[in-house]
C-alpha cells in the first residue's frame, strides 16, 4: 500500500470481518453509515460525501484567535476545540475523546500490569499529552448549558474510568 505523505496520518488499515472493521472504525468516530449506506453495499461516492461533510464540520471549529477574542471580551464562554475532551453522553465521537482513547490504548498493557503509583503516572501522562496539544477537559453545566473546565481530579477519574472500561 503506497500512499502520498499527506494521507498517511489519516490512514489506518483494518483487518477482520466487515462487522469487526465497522466496529473498529466507529471507535475513530466514523459511523457505519459513512461506509455502508442503506443498501448495505460499500460505496466510495457515499463515503466521499461523508468525508466532505466531515471536513466542513472540522473547519467550523473555533480558531485560537476566536477563542482569545471571546475570553478577552469577558463573556467567559468556552468554545470547544477539536482536541478538548468532553464529559457526558454523546461525547465519544469528539476528536479529543478519540485522542484520549487512543492514548489510553497505547498504554493499556503497561497500565494493567502496573501497581497504583505507576497507574497514576500513566494517567498524568495522558493528561499532559492532551494539554500539550491544547486540549482541556470540559463538562457542560446542567443549569446554564455552558461548557466548564473540570478539576484535575475529575480529569484523572475520567482517564482512570477509560483505562478500566476500554
């Protein structure tokens, strides 16, 4: 498989039955419908349409300059970035949550074989990696429906939960 350099970071090869591949792709935020339309036959044109919609959606995320302008106006409104980890239902398909999940997967074997102190270090390293990329851990306030940053302890709990339930 020979791919142009620009496509390599977005390409992964998946093996197994159709069901296994669809399940694995769903863990990366690619819904079954993006691959198999209602006719249940793979269609490249259908997938390319989904890909164009996905690109358009990713371009609608706020830029860092927009985020700075919001915080400088004093509104206090948090704008979600692609690398933010979101708490709550429906957040599994967010890019930041997928990043966190992939980081946890890379450390899972070591985590399972470690004692408590090392497990805490691995949890901290996941938090560090996400924050280095500009990500935050956000939860939606039930009353105001605004996004708020969670405490470091809550972020650790979220990652520990992911380690246990992956």
